[in-house]
């Protein structure tokens, strides 16, 4: 797994500015969860020193700063309501508190977008966070992210998964 803040994308698709913002948001949430940094400090650090900058020889992608802020602050603000959604979707023997910090950040950010960002189609949210998961994990984890976010999306936005003649 790449250290927090280092972009090591393994995805085959190039990241757009929103995709880069999602990746940075997951890194910021990871940093807050592990280090106890405040929202204000982490957002300021990422915007001043990471988004689109070179750090220790690593080039960070340009990211949509407003979208980055919305995700990070939204997850922090809505965490108490998001966590039960994610927790009830996970396997009974893998409660949210038990999973990897980075994976927890990915699932929280994805859940936030599914609940609060109706302007972004659910399938886009799922695909984007699967790509974020691939930047950090190999093996089964990206598939697990897909399964959890798909189940959440179908529960929170069932209208987007109704089969109609136009979608066939």
C-alpha cells in the first residue's frame, strides 16, 4: 500500500480531476484517521502542498479542489450517519472498525457520494472508488469495494438500477 499522500495509481484508466480529488480525499481521510489531524489542517496541507504539486519526487495529479473539499468535509460531517450504512453492508465478521484504515476511508467516501451527491450517477461513484481501491490494493479488495458500494447504491438509489427499455 502506498503511504498516505503518495499517488501510486495502478488503474488502466487515466484519472480526471474529480478522480484525482477522490484519491486525494481518501488519502486525507486516512491521514486524519491515523494521525488525528483536523479537517482544516489536512485540507490546507493538501491544497497548499499536494494537489498538482511535486513532493519528494512524486508528482501529484491536478485535482478539483472544491470536489476534494466537499468529499473530505462531507465524510467528516456525515460520518455518524454514513458508518451504519457501510457497517450493515459488510460481512458480519468484518465490522467497519475492524477493516483497514484506507479501505474504511474508501468506503466512507463512496457512501458519502452515494448519499449526498445525487449529481453523480451511482455507477460512476462505484467505478471511481473501485479505481481508487486499485491504487492501494491488489487481489480481492477492489472487488469487495465494488460489492459493498453496489449494495449501498441499490439500497440508497434504487431508481438508478431499475431496468427500463432505454437501459436494455
